[in-house]
């Protein structure tokens, strides 16, 4: 690499390990130099100055080049000057002549360095439809409208796994392309993708003949990338696989309706809140006074206490359940499906919630029936319990094939 940057002068002592840095190390984010900026978005920390290449190459070396992956925007930034030297033209002109014009890409914007040159480490903007063209170019091994714009050998070399990034996610890194395997419906779907700040992605799925582009604006936020991964893993890829299976007359894939489930649980929570804040409306005191003189007065006195305990259990579990359902898109799915978080026992979490709603539904049904038959509760409280029972049963049966084990499946 250093052959492209002669005349480097550093105030600190020169580490001879830098002489071993190759272009492959720079392409695979493993060149060993310390970060010139501050994590997590070096391209936004303005570490680049009029003499930024000298500043980058004079950074201390942390590890032997090629031995580990270490994301660093300075790595692709160094390829701007290298492209200029080899091609004899600016990065912008080179890209225009050999990539953008053949692809029909006309609307794009470079981030410009203080030197007036195009920055190749980030900050590039283009339309989603043009991002798709770029993904399609790689899906077809560098071929576009019968013309080989990028060599097939380079496409294969740049998108294969060179370093492991996250073994738990089966994620690897190529030459500025990420690789990841998505487990969907008991299948493993191979992909490679370009990843930009904020959750912007160009996914390529060779085995599915598929390109997916996602644009997002969660810049420098931790949730951007895992949220996109959740969308791919839970919604987009299952929809694609379902469409293909239906085409092959395989109709075994099922869809879980969620809208009715959330609405019914909102009513479920409302009835619980009422019973908590208006306990005086729950127990029909005159009726209980009459019954206290009967032979079974002891059981009648125990019954209101049991009802109150049941209300408390309903309230606690209902609030927990609602918080999970209503924040599912941003919390539960990220926690259980993204792979970025590692809960102690996701299976136990699902089992507890599923059986909690099952037991509460059965108990509410019993209370509702006895309330109407024996008038142990005021009419309004009986209505609340009945509504609770109906809503809970609806949310269970609306899930069709999942039934009471919704959270397990």
C-alpha cells in the first residue's frame, strides 16, 4: 500500500509493521492502524484535513495487518488517491465513465474533501432505484445489458468471506461487502450486502435471484442496523419465500394476523385498569351482606378476596403483555430476532407470556360466569370480566394455527 503514498513523514517513530500493509488489508478493513477519529462514525468527525492521508498513515499500528477485522472509514478513503494514481483521472470522473454512465445513474452526490476531491469513505448519496442497479450489477456477476462492467472474478473475490466479524450471526467481511446467512423458515439464505450509516442497505441474495434496497435515516444511532436486519429476517425474506412456495403450490406457510390481536389486548388492558382504580364498583356489597347470613358465608367472604387477587394478577401480567405487544416492532423483535441482543432465555420468556395469557383467560372466564350467575359483583364489573374473557379468547383464536403457543412459535 505504501508504494502509492511516497514521502510520508511522521513525527512519531515509524513502525516497520506498516511496510507489510497490502491493498488487500485495506480492502478488508484489517490494515492494523488506529482510528483517526472517534467511534462510531469517523466520517462525521472531520478527521480529514488538507493532509489527511499523512495523518492516517502516521497513526500507531495496533495489530498485525490481516489478522482481524476492525471497521475504519479511513480504509476506503485511502482508495480515492490510489484510484486517481492508477487511472490518471479524478475519482468522480472515473466512476462516471466506467460505472454510473453505463448503469444510467444520473442523480448522485459525493462528499467533497477539503482538498476538493471526492471522498470514498462515506457520505455518498444516490436514489434507491440506482442503488438497486448497483445490486443488480453484482447479482449478475458484473454484467449489465450484455456488457461486462465489472469483472466476474472481482465480483466473486470482493463478495466472498475474508474475515469473520460476528460468528454468532454468521457474519463475515469481504472487500467493503458484508456477508451474512439469514435463518428463515428452517432455511439458510446466503447474502452479501453493502451497509451505510443510518441503516441504508443494498442486499444481494444470489440463490433467491433477489436484490433488496432499504433506505433509512437513523444516522449514528444504534438501532438502525439491527432494525433493518429484523425487517429482513421477519418480514421481507419470509414474504419472498412464501411467494415462491405458493408458486410451487406449496401452501404450508402461514401468516400471523397482528392487528386484531393488538386491538383486543388494548381493550383487555382498559378493563383491567378500570378494575384497579374503581374497586368499589367491583363488589356488590348489599348482596354480600345478605349472603353473609347464609350457611356458605365463609366462601362468600373468600370470593371477593380471590377476585381482588385475580385483578392484581391480571393487571400485572396484562401491563407486561401489552408493553411487549405494542413495542414489538422496536423492542421484542429486535431483542429476539436481530441477534444484536442476547436474552438469557428467549424460549422461557415466550413460554411464560403464552401461559400467562392462557391462565388469565381461563380464570377470567370462571369469574365472569360466577359473577353473572351468583351476582357476586356489580353489573359493571361483571361486564368488564366478560369483556376481558371475550377479548382474550379472541386474541387466542385469531392467531389460528398458533393457538395458545403464540410466543413459542
